[in-house]
C-alpha cells in the first residue's frame, strides 16, 4: 500500500511554531487534502518524486537539493493543489535567509561559446585561379599558332585550313558564383555538427534554469528574464533543469523542440549531438 493514497485518513502533523500561520509544508498538505488529492496524485501530476513531496509536506527541504530547487517545487505543488504560491515562497524565503541570488555563467564556457570556428581552405578561389591559368595558356597557344600560319603564307606555302573564330572554344569570362546558404530562423541553426548546442529563450515569462556540461561542470544557474536567451555548447551533452518549462522555448542543434510543457512544471532534460532525432 503506497503512502498518500487515502487523503481522508491522513492526519496532519501538529504545527508547533510560534507563528499563527501554518508552515509551508503544512499549508501544502492541508490544501492537497481539501482538494481531495493523494500524494500519489500530486506526484504524478507535477513529476515531483514521491519522497520529495512527503519531505516538503513535513517541512524537510533537504531532499530538494538547494533553495532554488525547493522554491521551484513549492511553486509547482501549490499550483497543483490550487493555491497561490507567492505567499508560501515569501514565507520560505523569510525562514531560509532570503531569496537565492542567481549564479553567473562560468567564464570558461563564455570563452568557448564565442570562439570563432576555424575555416578550411578556400577551394573556390583556388579553382578560379586554375581556370584563369588554363584560359591564358590556351590564348597564348592560339596566338602563337596564328603567327606561324601568317609566316608560311608569306613564304609561298599553302596555308593549312584553320578553324574559324566561331569554332574556337570560348573562354569562360564569368567566375562561378559561390553558393550562399539560405538564411535560417535561428542564429544557432548553423551550429557545428561535432558539438551539441542548446539555446534557451524565456519567451512567455521569466524562469529559473540550470545547465551543466558532460563533466558535471556548472555552466549557468540563475533566473532567465522574459525576452532573454542563453546558449550552451559542449562536445558531448548538455544537462538542463528548467524551473518553469512552460515559459521557455528550446532550440537544440538548430531545431525547435515542440514538447508541450505545462506552466510551472520542473523539467530535467539531457541533449546530445544527435538530438533531436525528429523535428
């Protein structure tokens, strides 16, 4: 029998704090019971693991892994049980030393992201130069042959029939035009194939995000305001945690991710060089 399947039988723990208002966990638990939901229902609806839901309702936020994750879980659970998360977040910040400050992106990553890609040799210019040399050689040979024919006629010899100007191959006067790639909708559509490139844009609302490379090194941990974007790049994979996935738009290796994430949902995602497979 799983814990939390019968909300009618649950007995809320006693709030022994000196404040008249209930604790954050107590308020979430009471709202869930009033909504007729079990812990399993809330866990399935929010994708927050069952032990974490139990811990939060018991005011134990250690399993969340930090204040930023705890605030995201509180917001998600409050919306799932139908109450306003703002007072609970303010109460949590008051009891835990204030709202956490966003962490700037790693300088080493920024240096890697703006490093220009090394260009290969310009084969188009080399081909044009070769064509010019061939045309010059053909023209010189034709001009020299014409002088020899004129000398033979002057000496009384019968000139050999020559090809008319119309029969001579015409040199190419125009240089081949280099083909330019069609413009794309996103600046990262031409991302290098030997790396994974992820662009996150807060197009509907602000959201907290966290990004790590394949070695677990932190690339970014902070709040992405509405209209702002962050681009992450790694040789193997990018690990993301999105505090409000429904407010964000993702582009992976130049392709838009069309997943229908709900507002307030916390998503943990991993993308590699081969993603997305379809789309």
